[in-house]
C-alpha cells in the first residue's frame, strides 16, 4: 500500500512504513523473515521476475573432495546454467590466502554455500524436497550431496566471515596410539566359549558383545584345540586391560588438552601453504577444544546408514575420532597437531614439547599425519541465526549430515600409516628431540679474547672500514619488529631512481659503490643486485623477507667484523657466514641470527621485483 503524500510504502503484513520506491518494499519483504514467510512461492518468484531482483539462498551440502570444486559442481547444477553471484562458502576462512586455504583432500560433513541468482533461476525454490532431490540426481559425482537450503535476504552472505565456529575431525586408527590397539582388541574381540571376568558393560565406554564372532584365525584355532582336548574354557581377567586402557585414554586426552588456548603454530602449516614465522599474526591460532571420541562399538557391529554400506561404517566405527573446535586453522594445521600428539603419546617427545614446537625461535620440520581430516560442521553469528543456523540445527536434530567424508577419511587414514609412524619416530629421535634440547640449553658464544679470529681478507677491508665509520639512520618500524636489541639496519640502492636519492646513503655514496663492488668481486657470475641491506649488530628473529624486495628467488649474504657466534640459521640449518658469502631464498626460507659477541656487520644483496 502506497501513501503518496508522505512518499512511503506500508507493508500489508507487518504495517511497517518503508520509505522509497517499490524496490525498497520488495527488499523488505524478502529480508523480513516474518513477512517473507507469508508470501507464497509463486509470489516470491513473480516479484523477483518483475523487479529483476536477485534471489539469495544458502545450501548446506556435504562433500568428500576439494571444497571449491564440489561447490562449483553443486552451483552449476542448482542454478541451471545461470551464473551465480556473491558466492561465499563456510569452509573458507575470513583471513583469505594460501595460509588458510583448505587442503584439497579435506571434505565436509556439512558445508554451506551462499549465493545470489537472477532470471529464471531466481524463481526456483531450492529449499523444497523436490529441488534437493533433483539437484542430487543430476550431480555427476556421488561425493557431493545437497542436504538442505534456506532463503537469505538480498546482500546477505559473507559466510567465511560470519562462521564463528568450525569443528574439524581427524580419523585416527587405534594402532597409531601403540598399546591402545591391543587393549581395544582384547576388550572387543571375544573368543567363543571364553569368559571375561571383572568387566561390566559400559564401564569404559565400550560395549561388549558376547555373541561377537572373532576374526582372528590363530585364536579360533586355540579355542578349537582346547575343545578337542576337553579342557575348560579359558577365564581372562579383563580388569587389568580395562585399567590400562583407561589410563591410556586419560594420558592421550591430557596431551590433547595442551593444545587448547592460543599458540603460535608457525611450524604447523603445509609447505604448499607457504612458510610462516612467529612475527606473522596469522601464526597465532586459538584452539577452543581438542578431544578424542573413542570407539563405542566392537568391530563388525556398527550400524549402516543410507549414505554408506555396512562395511564402510564398520571401517570408521573402529577409529578414534579427534575433534577440534576453533574459529579458523592454518592449512594442514590439524595434521601436524595429530603428529605432535601421537609422538608425545609414544614417548618420542616429552609431554611439554608443545611449548618448544610453538616457540617463536624454534623452527622445525616434522612429517604430518596422513590426510584423514574433514570439516564436521560450522556455526554462525547472530547475522544468520534466524536463517542458516536454524537450517543447520534442523539437520543436526535429524542427524542428516553425510558419512561420506568420514568414510573417505577412514580409508585415507590407513594408507601410509606405517610409513608415517616410522618417519615420525625417526624425525623425533634424530632431529626434533636434539633440537628441543639445544633450544632449552642454548650455547653461549665465547668471549672474543678466547677466540682466534682470522683478519678480514683484503677484498673486505674497504667496506669494513666504511661500515665502522658510517652514521646509521633510524631503523624502520617494520624491520625493528624482527630485530632483537639495539641493532641497526638500512637499505642502500644501486640507483637513484625514485626517492632513493634522498636516503642517508644514495647510489653515489662511497659506501654504496663499495658494497656493490664487493658483490661483483665475491660472486662475479651472479646477476648484479639492485639493493643491499646493511646491518650493524642486528640479531634477527626468525622471519621471511618481504616488502619491496619480494620477487627475487635468491639473496646473497655475507658477514664482516670481529665477533663470535652469529651464525645464520636457514630453516634450522646453521651457516657460518663470516667472510663466507651464502646464497639462499630469503622469501621462502625462514632465517634468523644466532646470538653473538663482538662487532658484527652483514650485507644482504637482493633485487626488487620487476
């Protein structure tokens, strides 16, 4: 209803006065949950077509493969050739980029995509059961499945930003925890005729089936042999097994709790996600909870659902499911967390090893667990509490989320399990544990009076004299953040292009000419650099080179002066660079300076990206 005098429209459903034209009234009808519920599907479609307004929707779906590809396949079928706009996905993270990109193997039991469509696709009621069945029937892959849909207000979306809680799960075979496997099998695999004494159903969270058939041939043979000899059934006291398993569960749960809270996970990221150092804000992640869900059914007795076969259900029902609650995680972070937890459980690492693994000055590589993780579910903030969250709560009440990603993860967990455990044990024994010990008891550089230092080679004497007499401008704020103490650092250019002529040392200065002459003398085959970073007594924290220098693959560094210690560490490998030039990839390899005593200068040659 329109009031020409005051130029506003009055909603016939809620009597709200909507200023502006009919498009404003239309927006109100779709954005108001109470009013849009009173419109018929035909009326909504008619309004969308008449005003050429997009229709906004959210679809909950499960997938057992790459989230991006699965989402594209779903929308291609759902929109019938119409290109959707404003597409956002809950499995994305608010902080976009390679650091947070979900690994391609990572599926989802319940992901959500929001989008807008125009034209004929805007008339479709995606929430109807007929539409969902039609979408699922036309999907080419059986690894993508639409679960439910709900209408959104125009312009709503931003799911990666408004998803305030994400739950991930990792499927871990019990034998990865060592003694737990034997304990579980003793409690759940019964031999016909045997009696288990001292164990009540539910005492440890495991159901005991007295009719279960045993799949172990050797035990069957032993039972038949006793029967032939006429010996009485063997009585097994399960109290020790029960107690041992409870202790093991408690120990592992205690290990997982150490991950809760805010830690610096710069060592817990897949290499294809890019390197991180502690000075990046992205490395600080908060884990709200990390716990284990233990098997509740003995092997062979899990019930199948319509989504998967009984064999597949039995396969993942025997797994330990590690559940992580967080806002966001780094690429591959959960797999590295599982590796660290398993290593501590086996005793390959000390129980407080996590404090060192997440320390800003500790850089270490260790093998991640097999790709057996998936997104279990998401929750949304108040913005979507009346739309998407209602839809997800209904799915949860109906236990609708698919088992497809769980089955896929269970299969992946078995592949390469033994190789991973062997590699993890080897890494802990040969590199991680020694490095943790060295980190806790750092070596102190000897005093200069106790060192026999070689004098500066002739090619370095000119530059060294200029550095010792140079005046040092204030270090930039960004560079100061990666320097410990009162060290100084400045950049010098080989040309006066741009504002470089106004710097403390222009390309025409004697220091600049001496530095670039030294580069040509040391590595004549190297392509001349455009800049050099000059440092005095600067002990750098672990970092990656960035800023204007990003783009060159190799930097060249050399140190000058009389000092002890001060080795350059590159990805945990020590390099003595005193009058010994070294080329390294400073844009991808984490590097830092060991403590030193004395006067230490360093030159880092690099070129700007073209």
